C-alpha cells in the first residue's frame, strides 16, 4: 500500500535529532538492546551520536568500494556533523560494538566496512 494511501508516514530515525529533542522514534531499539545492555541508559539519546551514525552509513553508500573506507575518509564524511573529538569518541564505540568492522586480514591498512547488521537495526533507514 502506498504511503499516501495508508495515511502512515514513515520518518527518518534521525528526524528531530538535529532539533535537539528525543521524540521516541528510537524507543523500538530499547527492547532490542535490553538483553545485552549494561545499564538502562545503554541506548543513546544524543543527537550528535545519531547524526554521526547516519553520516557514516551515508558515506558507505556514497563512497564505499569492495575495499571499504579508510578512517580518514569516514572522518571527512562526518566533518559537517561533529567535531573531531566527538567523531573520535563515537568512532571507537562504533568499532567496539561492531557497527564498523576492519577489513578482514588487512587490519594494518586501517580500512573499515559497515556491518549489515547495523543497517538491519535501522541505522540510516529513511
């Protein structure tokens, strides 16, 4: 059924993040994360973090090759969203949690691929 016919408009997960408020669109993630969360605040509400995730997702859609992207390419794609310090902090989290994975067998190259599992969780879906 077409979007207009159903009366349901599906928004981007990141709508509203730029305006600095949480409107509950990420509430569906909380039950998904709950079994493995270390604290009740495990799902971030920070709009910059969400915007960085979207910018990284978009960078892989726009720039990615079968070789992945260098950390510097990912950082450049996020420069308009956050400071270098904010990018560095979130980049480490994204790598640690597996949203970004080093290209297998070539860790010395510092190239990363976007985990398809992160896309399945709704990162960058609009």
